[in-house]
């Protein structure tokens, strides 16, 4: 599909020079040079993690404990070596199936093995959440996160446009406080000491628990 501009435009959701670049990269996957995934992927979330400034212990935890979902590879770790490519998890592939639907069975099986009885920090966006079935993974606790701020009339609204930046800062906080972050009993105490530079702080009153899933809420001061 990457060899045909019309198919690629629909598949990749880009056009013009960006489409030409994506087609060229996808056509050379077998021979292209590689980089660690954490350097290959770019954006405000990865900038906020700032992995190069992590100390040795935090860097090791980051490499071993963080999972990145990929439309092309399914799952990669931060220091897995990958080529440049363009393929969103929500791209429609086989018979109209999205990448998430194609990957779902395999990723669920993999996570059921690797994350069994562990604490999961689930910071996935909706498109990537569709690539696994959390009901088939026997985890100890799963934390999800919501960032809120007040609008002009004082109502609390979900932050969407800066959520990646906020999640990146939280990931950095978690991997530098591994012992507390990996325990369901101490995780909430750890978050009480976390304040994002943009002013979001942990709100225990709005944080809620349903079964083994806890939705953690941060509210901007």
C-alpha cells in the first residue's frame, strides 16, 4: 500500500511532502537505519520525559517497565531499535479493521503474561487503549489518569490539548520513584508530592476506585 500514493494517503492520513516522506520510509523498513524507540518517537510527551537526564536507576526502570504501543510493531520498549515509519494505531488496514483491532489478540496475550499480578499505570489514549483487552489481564491494580481544569465559569473540564505534556511529566515522576509507584498501597501517597510545572496537583476527593481500577484525578490550581 505504501507504494501507491492514493492508498497511502488514505492509510496514513497525510499528503504532500509528508506523504512522500512517509511512503519512502515505509518502503525501506527492511534496510533502514534504526534508533532507540524513545529517540525515534517525538513530541511533547517525550520531551517532558527527558529520558537522557534520568539517572542510572531511573533509566533502567524506564527501559524495562515502560511499554509503548506501536501501529507497526505492536509493542516496543523505549530502547528497542526501530526504523522510521508512519502508521497510526487507528489506521484502517485489513478489510476495514484498524491496527488496534488487528493487534488486539496478540497484545492482550503478551500483556497477560508480562503484566500479571503487577501494578499498571495505563496512560494510553483511546486509540491505543483499543489495542488490548484489560479484562483478560490479571493485574493487581490499574491506575488511569485524568487531568482537569476550570473553564471561564468555574466548571471542571478535561484537559485534552496538553494531556501528552502532562502525562510525560508524570511518567518521569513515576520512574524516578519506582518503589512507591510499583505498590498499590503507596502510589497515592507518592502522587500527593507530585506537582506539574503547569500547576496540576493530585485531587484525592475526585479520585475514584472501581474494582481493581483507580482513576486518579489531577486538577489545575
